[in-house]
């Protein structure tokens, strides 16, 4: 194998490699020595180090020769330039010597002229100093006169003129006086004069603050009187125009339609409040660039004054005068806010207002904490509502005061409810439950104007002759009268209150429901248990009927009192309470009737084992029917309630007859007794049909069917499901079994074979009914 020939490095190779690594590249700003690595590696790999170094030394020698040749070519030009510079330097030295000689000769010639000029200037300067001294003395006299005048202006209260004089002194044009120690001393005294003016105007404003504190009560009184006149005028107009009924004083409607002649209570015939001291103080402090100090001082003074308005504790007797003073205080603040530009901020006034309102609310609540008289709450509300309406016209936020009034209203409503609940309880307890009598037309009209009635009934009563027995008792009239008083007092409190009408109406709804249900309906219900006279119970039913009608009419009346913005119609849930009490009253009527019916049944002398059957009914039933029809038909109640009374009485009669047949008081009976009971039943049905109450005969259906089943010996048919469902569905098996057992006992007690045989048959029938229907309908 032929050995590989090692490369030989020539001068061109070395130059090329050095150019590649930028060692000889004039445009390269840094050496890239990293590229030496591959080159050196290749040299060592080929073992050409010595050859490479020899070629590199030859390159270096070549470059050094080139550098030396360049320097040799430019040497002569450098020598020529240095010679030229030495020549220029010698010329410059000669010129400087000539100039020095010329300057010395000129100075010698002008020295005498300068001395003469100096003497002339000194003379002129002395004359100028004399003139300046004269002018300075005259200026001092003028300035001293101005300073003296400043003191007089301060005493006269002309603070702005005094301050302007100070500014005139300070702004004097520059002259000889301005350079004197006297003037400097005068300037140093100016700040003390400014402080003197500032203190004087501050004292004037402090005196003014004291004066307006003394007149704040009168300002508030005049403002409240003006608002009261405006309110009465608007109320009169609102009563004449139904379209304005829902608008209050201060509303948009009132502002547009009312012919207003606003009275400035701060500038009227009775009172004139001068704000000049305040305006002057603000102007002076603004000029002195100290308005922030005045603002803080004024706020602190007014806060201190507001803190002194309300005493602790608050006597309710002085609430009117206190609200007048508060009202006047903030009317003045409103005027200051409007007329002083940026001196007062709305936030500063609001802070005073909110703090005072919070303390007023707490004081009023504390004073009324133990109060039990609703009229005291009403008087406080009347005082506060005028106060609130007045300050609303000055754009003060009154939400918290409205909240206070609503809080007072809730307490007032509770006290009012308690007061009237005791009155209602007393009225119901003292009612005689007898028809109310009227003898004159005026008395009748006054009564009809108070009670709530169905329009048709009211029209009929208004046309009735006199004397007139009304369908209600004195208690119903008095309750209606007090309900009207309650509603009037309730809404009298909220007259003028503009917020939360829904809450107010809801509270009235709940209060009325509670009074009607708990203290009228329940009280009447309690009276029922102690009333044993049927006519009085019937009168109670009539009263309750009218109370139900009154609830419906009252709902419509209350709904018409509320505005469309305050929700829908009012619904009184107490109507259901009266309906339940009517049911209890009717049950009481039925109870009284049945107690009398017991007396008739006590007179009944049935023979339960007669030898024959009767064709005529029992004698006591004639008296019973006559009494029942007379009493029930004479009841002054609705026909539907009469029918309920008949139904209850007839049902009780049927139950008593059934009890004779299946009850424990009669241990045994025969078929003749059953036939006699059937005759009595048919008599009662006939009498009910005669008086037009035939629909009540259905209560005797089971009694009649069971008697017919026994008398027709159809017990076996009863045991057949199809027959029982179609003909004897009203008969309860247990009752039939009991009756068969009584017939069995009678037959087994007889000695004749026929009776004993019948008794045995009845026993088997009773057993059959018991086996077929074990426990059914028991």
C-alpha cells in the first residue's frame, strides 16, 4: 500500500488560513481564535510544526519590511512642517512687543483727562443723593399716613379697605425708600397687621354666629308656619279635586299645579338675617390665602352649636321648639351653602345634618320608650312631619326621619290595636244580643252611615217605616263605629308620610284581621257557650252575618283609600273566622233545639212489646212538630240557616227513634213496636212535606228501610248482595243485627210456640247477618 503523502504548507496556504480566522482581516473587530483549533490540530496530525513555523516567520519578516518602507517614504514631509511652525512663532513674538510699547504711550496721555472726569462725577453724585434724601422723607410720610389709616379702618370695620391698603404698601414701586431700613422694618410689620385684620374680622364673624344661633328658632318657626299654610292650602284643594287626592305636599303635581309665592324667611317683614359679616370674613380669608383655616373653624363652631341644640334627655313638651331651632339652623346652612361658592361643601353640611338627625331619632325613641298613650305618638309624628316636609323643600335627605316616623308608627299601631282590642272585648261582653231600635229618621240615618251593609239591604232599611227594629244588636253598631275610628286614627298617623305605603297597608290589614278575628269573632264565640236563650243566639247569628258583609264592604273601602302605587286590593282573612263562628252559632241553635226535643222524648211512652199495632202516631209528636215549626220559622235568620236548623232537629229526631230501636235502653221489642215506630216516622215525613221541607225526609231513610225490612220478613233478601245494593243500601248491618237480637230476646221470653219459633228465626237471621258482614260498618 502506497503511504499517504503529507501536505506541504506554502506562503499562500498560511495567508489563506490566517485570513480565515480573521487574524489578518482589517475589517474584523475581534479575534476569532476558536478557528485556530482545527488548523493546529491538522498541523500536529501531519507533523509539520517546524515547516509551518518557518513559513510563519518568513511572513512576519515580510510584513515588518512593508511597515518600515511606509515610514521611510513620509519622513521628509514631517521635517518641512516643523520648520514652518518655528518661523510663525518668531513673527508672533515681535508683534506682541510692539503692542506693549503702544499701550504704555496711550495710558500716559489719558491719565490727566480721567482725573478731571472723576471730579465731575463726584459732584453730580452728591447732588443726586440730596434729591433722593428729600424724596425718601416724603415717601416715608405718605407710608406712615397709610399705616395710621389702616388702624382706623380696622376700628371702623372696613377690613377689606384696610387689607387693600396693606397691599398698596407692599406693592409700592422700587425707589429710594425701598432700600431704607425704615421700609424694611415696615415690611416686616405687615404680617402682624394682616393678623390684626384677620383677628378683627374673625371676631366679627364669631359675634355673627352667636346672633344667628339666637334667631335660628324664629327662622325655623317662620319656615314651619309657611309650610303649614302651604299644606293646609293644598289639602283644601285636594279635597275639592279627586284627581289630586293621591298627591302630597312637595310632590311633582303639587309643585306644578300649586300657585306658589315662596317667602324668604331670612328676609321678611318679621325677620332679616344679615350675612355680611360672614361674606366679609370669607373674602378676607380668601385674600390672605387662609380660607381652609376659616372653613375648619366655621365647621367646628357650627358643629358645637348643633351639639347644644338637643338636651339629654329630650322632654317631649319642648320637641316643637327644638325642631324649630333645628329647622332654622339648617335653613341658614342651606343659604350659606348656596351663596358662598366653594366655602361650604355639601358633605360638610350633610355631616352636621346626619349627626343631628341621628341624635334626634335616638332622643325621640328614648323619650317614647315607656309611653303607652297612642296620642303621644301622634303628637310627635305631627311635629316631625312638618319638620321633615319643610327641610325636604331645602333638599335635605330625610330618609332616616321617614324611617323614624315608620318606627313610631309601628309602635303606635301596636298601642292603638291594644286600646281598641280592649274596647271590642268590652262591647261584645256588654252586648244584650237584642235587636237595635231606632225611632227617628235622623237616628236611623246616623246608624246606617256607620255600619257596613249590602247596598240592597241598606236601601231597604232606609225606606222602612219608624220605629224600626234593626236586624243587628247594639254591639254590631258599636263595633262598626270603633272600626271606623280605628281606621281613621290609623291613617291619620300616616297622613303626609310618603314612603313604604305597602308596609302601612299590610300592617293595617293584619291589625284589622287580628281585631276582627281575635276580639270580635272569638269574643262572640265565647259568649255562645254562656247564652242559653234561643233568640239571643239567633241575634248573634244575625250579627255574624252582618259582620261577614261588613268585611267585604270594608275591603272595598280600604282598597279605595290606597293609591295605585301601593299595591292591589286589600283582603281580610277574618271573614273565614266569622264564617266559622256562624257555624258554631248554628250548632248552638241546633243544640238548644235538641235539648228541648229531649224534653219531648222524655214524655214519649212507648210500649215496646204491644199486643197490636197502632194506626196513629204518638201524641207527643204533635206537640213536638208544632213547637219545632213555630220556633224555627220565627227565627230572624236566613232561610238557608233555618233549613240547617230543621235539618239538625230532624236528624236528631231520627237518631232518637233509631236509638229506641237499637240502643241499650230498650233490651227487647217485638214487630208491633217496630210498626209503631214506622208509623211515627211516616207522620214526621208527612209533616215535613206539608211545611215545605220534604227534602229533609232523607234522614229517615235508614230507619224506614230497616223497619220495612223487619215487617216484611225480607232479611233473607237483604243477605243477597244484588238485592241489598239496590233496595237496602242505606241499612248498616250492625244496626240490623242489633234490632234482630232485640226481636230474638222478646221471642225467646214468650211461652207460646209461635213466638218462640219467631224468636229462633230472628236469632238465626241475626247470626247470618253477623257472619256475612263481620265488623262491617261498625
